[in-house]
């Protein structure tokens, strides 16, 4: 996996599972019980969700069908939009859960807050 994806994976796992810290193999362990993170994963060209195929744009080389809409739950749910760059399965079982973890590396879109012309005719 790329160094960027590897760094993001390590950071994400540390935030999601603070009781099981991990570190990149190239870095010294920040905590005495930190585990070195494996740098291999299985990457997929696409994933199927509710019968729709979403492609990983970095793997297939184009962004057709790689745009996603995600609802982030919470007290006031938030809509987020982005481009799915990579989809991969990570097999290191550092939590002793007995199953792989699935990740999508997404480039999130930011809402435009600058000046813009209206795209709709005001009649």
C-alpha cells in the first residue's frame, strides 16, 4: 500500500481503537504495548452497496461511479460527499476479533462558500 494510505490507516486505527495502539514499522513505538502495523492489504476495484457498484478511482484510473454520499449519524445527522479512492481489506487481527477490517480511502468534498452565479433561472 502507498505510504499515504499506510499512515492514514495507522492513524485511523489508533483513533478508533485507543486501547490497542499500533505504529508504522518505520516509526518507534509511542507506547510500550503498541503493535507494529502490517503494511499489506488486499485492494479491490469496486464494492457493491445496495446493488450499486462503486469503483475505487485510484485502482481503475477513472472516477466514474466512484462518487459517494454518506450520512454521518449523530444528534443531527450530516450529509457528506466524496470520491472513493481505494477500497481494501486489512487482515492483521491485532484485536483478536477473528475477522478482517474493510476500509475505503475517500477524498471528501468541501462545500463551496465563495461567490458563485445562480445556476437556476429566476422566473
